[in-house]
């Protein structure tokens, strides 16, 4: 990437920094995603929760998830997950109820409105991702997505707020 310059990067020093490129790409995608999901009354994090609930029902043979199980699957702390579920419940998109399989457990389920909203919002998410990757040809976009998946699998999920610096040793 030698000789590459980015807007505002007068000497090209930032164009070679992976963190700078990731951060700025993430911020641009996040801005677009937030705007695209606004008509559905949700943000990307809430869509992620709805998608995790729905995916559990498909991929796990109809698995029901408790709040804490969802928190663990998504790498979200318990307090944040409670607040997310509370908000989604107020919007009528999820409901908490006793598990039909184990009456001792409370689970979180999508309501009919939650499933409709998740489906429509997810279609908006797909459109935004396609538009964001449009400067790349289809093969390059697929390679980028697979490379990011490989990095995610190799380095794991972030289990702390993004504003907390990593521990130093």
C-alpha cells in the first residue's frame, strides 16, 4: 500500500495502518447500518439479539435461550443484555416466558411482530452490507468476508466494552 493516501492523510502514514483502516471502515458501516435500521425502531445491536434468538430456533433444533445464554452467545455482559431485552420487550418484539420444555427456566422468544420486524430489518442490513461492499468486485468482497471470519475465529469475540483498553501485562 506504499504511496497510498487517504483523505486527511497528507503523508500517507495512516493508509498503511490496519487499525486505522478497520476503525474507519467500521464507523462508516455502522453509520449506514444505524440509519437503515432506524425505520424499524431498532439499532444494530438489537437486530443482533433478535437474530440470535431466531437463529437458535432454527440451528439448534428449536433451542430456547435464556437472557444469560443469549448474553454468553453474543459476548454481552448480563446487565447490558437485561437492558437490551427490556427495551425489545417494551417495543413488543420479544417476550419472556417459562420454557415449555423446562418450567424452571425463563426464556426469551420473538413475538410475531418481532419476527416480522427482524425479517424486514435484516433485509435492510443485507442491502447496506451489499452497498458498502459495492466498490469491491463480488470475488474480492467474498474473500474479505472470509478473511474477517477467519480473524474472528482465530482471535475470538470481544467480551468487554469497546471503550475499555485491553489489559496490559
